[in-house]
């Protein structure tokens, strides 16, 4: 099932507070919001994608716990990006010193901060083009490193600040480079 995009602007423009309340009142649905205010309704994932997403989050959270210099987030976290978009990557990580600049209220709602690192796992029903646009949006809004994992083609697209996208064919692992120094994502349980 594909995501649905609803343009509310002809009728109303949701404030950040209204968008947050809409999400809280509809907890069975997952929403994102584009930079120009379009409401994006995300379908739930299937079992295989959900399992793979859990596996990659497990690796990121385990590394984060051992490393201690950042905080990890799963796909249920929505971040307010500098361009105004509200996005929920499948996995994200933020350096603790940046996270700690937020107020308690900002941490409770949709944090107004871009992650340092994101992962998107392409579901069979996802559009590769839309996922690539989302990855570019992350990078354009400050994310330093991002992985777009395409299980069907067994490719990983690596997005970095100021660099061309690198495409890896069937890698066994992918490194967190200097953003997550020492993190290595094992793709054996993801493919």
C-alpha cells in the first residue's frame, strides 16, 4: 500500500501544535508533513519489513547504548526539520550534546532538530524515487549521513553532506563512518 498525500492548504494550514494533536488523536495512523504543509498518511509495514526494521534498530540501539555519545530513535519518532517538514525516518541518531540543547517540552513533542544520521528501509510498496527525495531532504536539512536500504535490489545508497550519493551492491556491512564512529550495520539480517 502506498502513502497518501493530502493537500489541506486550500482549506486550512495546520500549526505545529495542531499537527501534533492530530497525530496524538489518531495513534493508529502514521503521519508525516511535507515542507509545504501536505499531510502524508503512511501505511503500516508488512511483517517482513517490520522485522527487518526492528533488526536494524536493534543494531543501532545496541551500539548507541555501548557508545554513550548519542541517542537513537525508531520509526515512531517524528522530527521537525528546518524546512518545516515533519519526518519520521525508520531509524535515527542524534549526538547527545545536540539533543540536550532542547527543552523538555521540545523533547516530548516532535523535536525541532534534524538527526545526525538516518536510515530508511524501502518497503516493497514504497516508491524508490520518493524515498530518494526524502533522503535528499534529510541531507539538505543538516543530516550528516544517511542510508537508504533497498532489499529488493540489495543496494544501499549512502547520502553524505556535500557528496554524491554512493551506491553499494549487496554489501555485507555498512559503516557509520565518522558520524557514528565504530558503528557497523550488519546487513545479513536485513537482506
